[in-house]
C-alpha cells in the first residue's frame, strides 16, 4: 500500500519547479485505542517535538509553515455531528471563507481560507457517535499549489476507527 501511495503521490507533482513536491517516505499513524489510520509523506512532515499525546498527533512541515493534526477522542458531550460541526466552525474557523464543506451521514469536511492560511479538516463520527476521529491540514494560502495536492494524496489513506477491535468496543 505504501509503495502505491508514493506512486500516486509522485504523479501529482506539476511541471513547474515551485509546485514539484516529492511525496516519498510515507509514514503511517495508527491508534491502538480508537483504531484510526492515516498515512502521510514523511518527506514533507515530521512529528512536532513540543506535542505528544496518546491519540493525538501534530506534524509540522519541514519548513515549519504547515501543520498536520490527527486525533481521536471520546464524544463525552454526546454532541451530534451538526452540533460538533457548528462548534468547529465557530471556534476554529470563525470568519473563514469556505470553499468545500460537504456533510454526510457520519462525517463532514470543512475547507477554506482564513487570513493567510488555508485549511482542510475531515471529522468522522464512529460507533454511533461515541468516538470523534479527525485530521486537519493547515497551510499558507501562498502554498496551495503544493499542499492541495498533498491533501488529495493523504485523504484516501484515512480510515476512521471503531475501537481496539474494530467492533466499537
């Protein structure tokens, strides 16, 4: 799978030198507790030294301009998908211009621009809403020609989790 991802990612590079990104050395993050999995290009991102959590990860681009946030947690407030989406939009993306924001039965995506940063966040509710799994990529608008392709390469690798055994335990 990793070699296949690298091959797909390499085809995403454009002809211009500025947009050419080598998406190599794919790494995988998997949560034992929540069961989610996601792959990312290790040639672009590295784990943040300042943040560590059992089921949350912060990765920083090698130039420090972009962040990839990955995590899962219990839905202790028993929020609905709509309530949590409203909370995310008001707390994290207030005043943003959304350019992509589908809402499905068990997940939603918010993508847009706020100031000089662009963001893409996918949030999935699993196990009848007991768990919230999410990942987000935040990056400079000036580098969308690079990071939009990275979002497209990471997205199909993401699998929200259903607990330790995959049975919502």
